[in-house]
C-alpha cells in the first residue's frame, strides 16, 4: 500500500504475483475500489508500491510500482514502473518512465521498496540479514549495508521527513533511524501473510495489511498510532 499526501483519504494498492499490470485505488477503509491498468506492463511478480517525488527534477508526486519479486532467485533483471499521481485516473495510464535494474552481486528475492523524500529508491532483500540497495545517479543498484529486522522483510516505508525507515516482517515491524543508530521493535496484531506497510501522512501512525482474504477479521487494513517522542 501507499497513502497519498496530495489527495487526502486515498490509498494505492497492488496485488502480488499472478495479477495483470495494474494498481488499485481505495479509501482508507479499503472501499470504493478503482482498478487502473498500466499500459504495456506485464509484471512477473509485483511486490511493492511506493509514493515519492517524480524522477529528474523531482517535480510532482509519482507512484513507483516494483516488479521486484524473485522467489527462485533467477531473474536477470527487475523493473520499477513510474506513474504520475493525478487527481483523476482513467481506466488505463501510460508510465512516465521504466527503470530496469540488476543487482551487482546476482539475483535476490525482494519484496520491500520505498522512495525517500529526496527521490532515492531503496530496496531491501528478503534474506536475513537483508541487503539494502539504493538506485544511484547512474540508475544502477548499489549496496548500502545489511539490515537485520529479526525476520525476513516483507515491505518497508520511509517517513515523510526522511529520518526513519519502517520494516515489516511476517510477525512484527521494526522502525530504524535512517543512520541505523536507533532501532525499535513494534509488536503487531498478527495477520497471516502480512506483506504491506506504509506511514500515514505526518508519519506518526502507519497502516499494514495482508495479501490474503481473511474472513475471520472485520478488517484487513490495520492501523497503529505511535507514542509521542521526546
């Protein structure tokens, strides 16, 4: 999921592998769904969606769709599709740009992607510890460091001010300072196959969700409000 800063109450979603090249728009309750097809996008395994400044001069807001999943670790390349965020989407949209990437050390299975407010795209692999990569100025993936969230990472988000990184696992979440000097584990109400997390505007709260339909639960978008910090 990704929550719009430009259009209050709007949430963007993607499905996991098996779906066509499209994304979905709902309200914060997950209702009033609108499907938007992406022209000439036939992903192998979409695993992440993020919002951030548009490429180049960083003017405007863009959606970043990450076709980054690779369970068998055999993909030669991965792709991120960039789409301008607009007030009204038609039934299909043409991507603003497409970014083809290769890991410098061979394929990785990755489900976590987030765009920093400065426009830098980060990917966190699903190994333990995970490998944190960024897309550099040459549009290539560069290793930043390893990150151990305690369990394999299934999604990530970066705070509005760019100072914190929120990493989801199948069991809980971990919030890290962007310099990795501070770390806080956050216990969650468990959702089977939880694979999506995003800060709400202001980054004092976040929501997370599951890729599975769980009839036993009254809702699938879960909200966590953070305590005030000194």
